[in-house]
C-alpha cells in the first residue's frame, strides 16, 4: 500500500521540575532527580527533552521568574553537558527564563503564550532559537471556564497565523517556527479531538506542528481513566493518531511506551 506516514515524528520527553504539574508534579523537583529522569527518557528513545519549571495546568498560579530560573537552569545546564547534541527545549513564557536556558544549552523555546512577553520574540530572533508558538484561550488560571468557539479549527488556525506574522516581524525565520494548537488550553474535550483531526489543516500553514496530548483530561474523558498517570494507553492512541496526520513533534510523558508504538507504526509504514 506504501507509506501513509507524512513524517517520522520527533519525540520530546517531558521533564517537569515543578511541585504541581497535573500528572507528575513533585516527582522531579530536585535537579538531580529531574536530570536523571531526562537521561532516562533519552535512554528510552526520546529525541529530545522539554524542561519546564512552571505548571500550566488549568487553575495554575504563575510562579516568579526567580523560582522558575532556580528550578530549570541547573537542569538544562546538566542535561546539555551530559547529553550533548540532543534537542533541548525550555518550556517557559518568560523571556528572562528563556534567555538563561538558552545560555545554559537549550536550543528550542516552547512558549505556551506564543510570544506574549515582548522580550521573547526579539530574544528568539537574536539567538536563532527554534520557537513553539502555542494557542491558548485566556490564561491557565481562567482557560477552562466555559471555553466556546464557533469553529475551533478555523479560529485556532487563524490565531496561529497571526502569531506567525508577529514572530516574523520580530525577525524570527520561518524555519525556526513550530506551531501547536494547545490541547487542553481553553478547549472543550470535543475541541481537542477536532483539533487533532485537523493537523493537516494546521500543517498547511507551512510550519511543523507539535502535539501535546499526553495524559490530558480529554483522554481521561474519552477513556474513563481518572488518574492522569494511568492514561498511557490512551495517550499512545493520541500520539499515533497525531503522527498519522502529520505531527512533527510529540510532547509525551511516557516515552518508552510511545517509542514502542511509533517504532512498530513506522516499520509497517516502510513496507
Ligand atoms: N502542555 C503542557 C505544558 N506545556 N507545551 C506545548 N507546546 N504544548 C502542550 O500541549 C503543553 C505544553 C501541560 O503538560 P505538563 O507539562 O505535563 O503539565 P503542567 O503544565 O501541569 O506542568
């Protein structure tokens, strides 16, 4: 039948150095544990890591830059020196944190606010860093209060196109840009499924698409699994569905399981 897989997606393993992340908060709060976890994920087949020091779960309260810096910078620096050449992403919406992480060896800025901090665009442009522009409706504190769209796919696509224009205006090059519909960030459960089905439409904007479906509440809603860490099988289903629709990056917590699923899918696709 030939290949149906548009691209071989890159797996980004999540390293949360937070006390309050929705599925693994508090597990990797000490830098040593976070670094060990990151190295373990790379050993399990992650292509890169996404290090975050501020939870963006629904209802999360922002943390000061000083706290975020003290959580992420030692972890990024240690991972950059112990896993040189690997894709290392910093999950932050603060330019000051992104700058310190880039100095410490990160190469990609994962900004869930898509350059809301006025310093972020110029920083990414100047440093030539890859940047993820993610769609969010509202803020983590408010985003799940009755999110409503007339046409979620059209509205998210249009919003991302506007943020691309802002990024290009800052001097960010097209090849630095990655787009993300922001599953769970101001979306109903049905909206998340529609956005995943619409990955080809998002990709038609001309930029690689990142999908972060791992362990999220909509997977719980579709499967009836209440505990986020138990949503591994549903998360694998989402990762495979996203890959088949052309996602270029998959941000996942359960690297070993997802790697196994993708390896089998990719092998079949080669026949
Ligand atoms: N989801 C989370 C965090 N960062 N970044 C992008 N680009 N896309 C996502 O879907 C995304 C993201 C939420 O997951 P997690 O980091 O595990 O939880 P928390 O925000 O509670 O730390």
